[in-house]
């Protein structure tokens, strides 16, 4: 019987495992991906690091305190995007009903494969095998009749495993879980539930809607009781068109000069252009985001007369926008560049800027080098000279 049509595929410690493909010496030891400075946070942690209580979004200083010998690897988002693209190619090779949740996880509706596979578990095994074959990365898969339970099942499957929650076994599975596993139960709600003696999903169900409503409000109470009994009618929604492509960075040392800001923006613009080209998109609206050291945040946007995926064009617009927004006396903590108002790259383009064809050819050559040798193998001379992060190198 093909009764569990929803899969949740979750790549295990994705950033770390991608880094381990490039550097096998990182296997079997505590590793985190992230910056090494005092403001940095953990972007991803290996399972060896998690044994020390380290997790994503933890301040890096705390990760180092918990595990002084931890290996910190700087992130390479271009490489993670490349690997993610391959993973999603694999998923869409099984079914078009793929709903991305993030760069490394997705829901799949596999009910249409019932004539081709004996069970949803057989589909999941095929997916995990195909991902291993294409990109040699571990993936965990949870299987259930709803998205909520499939997500919980994938957590049970980790690392590098498969876990099935059948319709018949769903309630037993849910009842044993701590109530903090439920969507909608954050710290405040968990504290409220603890006050009335609710620690598990079974406890929550036994309270009833009236008691929960009095403590949490009727809307949240109804939501949690529905989930607690396995009710989640949300379908898998295939990926909608991308709305924007962007890059941003928080700096270990604040930027204080216009040349530093322009240098960083040029590098970010090149990355935005590369990601647009890889996605087969072009953007017409360019946006710059500036966050000062006091956390004031300013955004500026400009809509072009023609859409573009040329890094130099994006960089010129971004620099112009930043120059109009930056206050010279205010150090900059974060910078970002984005492109929106997107169209497919197969749409006709009118070259309105002299030299765009030459710059487009240059970008194509840089893309080829980046694909072959890594995203940072080539950079613009002006950026290397002026980038504050290149000092002393």
C-alpha cells in the first residue's frame, strides 16, 4: 500500500559535508562553517561538533568555548549553491512536485510514483542513492502522510537515514514527542504549556481545547491540537518563481572609507551576476543595503531601463546607490547587493550600454573558471587592491 505520499529530504550538515568533499581531513572531527571573528556565528556544525552542544546560529565565541579545538572553515556559498543545484536536479528527476524549504531541504509529493515504486520508502531509497551517486553527500528522509510529520520523521532519520511514520503509527509517534517539537511552540508558548503541566504531545492532547484556549488563545490552541492529532492539510507546493537574488555580508571590522565600500560592493555584484546567470535569470531592479554599526539600516533601489546579469553593470549601479546613501562619519557593519524584478535569460535583451557584449563575454569566461576551479579563483584587480579583507595578503 502506497500510503505515505510526502517525503521530507534534508541534507545532513550540508555546508560541512560539502567542505569535507574538498578536504577529507575534516572527516570525523568537530567542524563548523562560519567566520572566525568575534561577531561571527555558526552557519553549520558537524555531528561531532553537535556532541559539544554546538548548533547553527550559535555565536562562534561560544562554540570555541565549548570545543577549544574545533576547526572553523570559512563559508563558500557559491560552492554550496552549486551542490544544492545538483541535489534539486535529482529531486525533480523523481517528481516535479518539489517544494524547497531552504538550500538543503525540500518536501516532495511522491503519490504519482505509486505505479513505479513499491512504496514511498523505495522512492526515498532511490533518492538517497541518486544523491550519493551525483554529489556524494548524505541525505536523511522522513516519510509520512503530512508535511508536519514528514519533517519530524526526517529529524528521527538523522544522520544519513530513513524513517517512516505510517498512518496507523502516527499517533503513537506524535504522543511520545516533547511538545517543543511542534510548529508554533517557541520559548514563550513552551513556558505557558509547562505552567499547566504539558511536556509531551500526549499531555497536550489530554488537556483539551478549552483548557489550552484559556492559556494560549483559541487560534493557537486549535492549531496545536490539530497537529497533535496528525492533521495538517497543507499540500506540497512546487517552487514558485524566484523573486530576487542577493548577497550580503557582516564584517568583522567596520568599513570606514568609500573605497572599502565600493570594493566590497563590486565583489558582491559579481556574485549576484554569477547567481543570476546560473539560475537563467536577469534583473532590472538593483538594491543596496547598508547597516551601520549602530544597526541603523538603509536600502536604496534603482530600476534600470533594461534587465541585466552583468556583474560590472550591477556593481556600477550598486556603487552609485551606496554613494548616495552612505554617511561618511558612520562606520558600516553590513553591506548587501540584490537584483529583483527578474525575467528569464531567454527573454530578448536590448544592449543599451556600449561594451555590454564584451563584459558579458568576460563574465562567461569567469563563470567557466569559477565552475572549474572554485568561485574565488579569479577576482577583479580593483577589488583585490581596495578590499580591506585583502590587507597583508
